[in-house]
């Protein structure tokens, strides 16, 4: 049993070694052919990397082109796919400026919080299986990150999924999520093949060419917005915000979750809880803003519905039963949303923190803060607002 465990750990270390080795790469260009049978399509993906400050990904389907750039902390996207062109631009420096006051509060309470590293560009690759839709999904794009661990996003994702490598000649093979097969070069860690399979279809990404050289500078000059394009800058800024929040959370774990097993006392928990509260509150409130707006519309709609029931001759008891039923629907929805927040906190643990002594203790603390914030900033106000607009029927 011990031999098998040590062998598995050794194969996991392969990814750490490849990540460290790939961090030394200063430039490359790669082209992949992409096929899918649902919908039936053939496309190409061209990836270019020009060191830690520049990355570009082009997706080409016939005469349709979607391009993404990450250059000096600025994310740009231009696409002529779909009925209307799209264009967006977002600067990570603006996002980090918004988070700076919260980071200062955390640093004041926890002096060991590591400083944020300079933003780096990389090529991202993520995949997952949607059990509800029974669909295998993946994305290859440019990313801005707070570390220069690796420009090869598939290595980071494999590490997060704790995928185990199987050696096959000059390649390493992985399987994840019960739906994906990934093949890498054993020497470089570069992606050779990616396959996804589900009841709804199959996809295949096959490398056609790879050149280990820095592309010319003009390849990283982002396009300008075409006339009439839909502006998606807000959506891009939200993506950068998630990167910034993930990075800050990772640094919080590094500062708070290590140390002596006996050091997790009530005073420590209270200090960490107070430090994390503004950070977690910002995330909860921002995420729930559309839900709060939607709830206000539904509140007014229910008010009109109850009034019409009274006008139609329904008894107070009948109207009250409808009112209580609607409150129950609202409570069930809020319970489900809170549960999703707590589940995401657990499923999106920063990679590598499971080795820290108090990782699970800090996760439990995060969950308690999220629940408290959700009650004070979301559930409580929404229910009180509903009751005020729709008081009990007498």
C-alpha cells in the first residue's frame, strides 16, 4: 500500500516539475486543429506567447476570428463571430486599485500577508463536465495572473484537479472528470492532444505545429474597436476582478493557514474573521447585486398580484396563504444561493493550500463569515423589504 502511495505522489510531482520548467519559457507559437461533432465544426486555435508580459490567442472558424490579448496587464478581446462584432478592453491596474483598500485592511490585521506579485500574462486552459447538461466544456484563452509559475495553463488545471500522469513513451497521459483525456510532451509539458467526450458529443484538439521562439512584437499589438461593435469591457473587467480576488484569497491562505497546529485559538479566529469580512462581503454583495434587483421587481409584481386577489373577492385567509407561499419561494431561493456560495468556497480552494496546517480551519471560518454577510446584506434586507411591501393580510 505504501509503495502505491509513494508512486502516486511521485507522479503528481511530475506536474510540479513541468510547471517549474515551463516557467523558464520566454516565447512560443503553436497551432492546433479543433474538431467537434456537435455541432459539426472544424476550427483552428493559434497561441502566441512573448514572455511574462504578452500573450495572444486566436480562434479561427472559416472567416470568423476571435482574438484575445494580454499585454502589460491589459486584457483586450475582439471578435466578428455572431451577428454583431464584439470588442472589450480592461486594465488590471484599475481592478487592483479597487481592491487596494481592502488589502490594506487585511495587511493591518495580518502583517504576514505576502505582497501581490506583478501581473503576468499566460495562456489559460480550463475544462469541466457539466452534469446537468451532460456536456464536456473547455476554453483556451489568454490570462492575467499574479504569478509566473507557468505560461501553460493546462499544467495549472491538471495540478488543481490533482491529475495523475501515466507515462507512454515520450508523452504523459492524463484523464480527468470522467470525460477528458490530455496528452503532453514528457520533456516540455506542452500540450499535444486534448479530447473531451460526453453523451452530447466529442471534441478533439490536436497540435499541428510548435515553435519555441518569441513571436515578433507586432503580434501583440491589440486591435482597435471596429465600428458598431458591442462593448464587452464590463464583462472583461469582471473576469479580471475574479483573478484579483483569487490571488488575494491565495495570499490570505498563505498568511493565515500555516503554522503551529495549536495556534488556532479563539483570538486568532476572531482576528482572521474580522480581516476577511470586508473582502468576502465585497464578493457576496457584488455577486448578488443582480439577484437583489430581480427580487425588487418580483416583490412589486407580487404586491400587484395580492391586490388583484383581494379585488377579485378572495378571502384574507386565501390571500395570506399566497403571500406566505411566495415568502417560502423567496426563502428557498436564498437558501439555494447561500449554499452555492459555500460550495464554491470549498470547491475553489487555492491550489496547494491543502498542505497547510489550518487550511480546513480557515475554510470553515470563511464559510461562517459568508453566511453572516449573506444574512446581514442579502437575506435579511430582502425578506424585510418583502414584508414591508407585502405585510400580513388581516
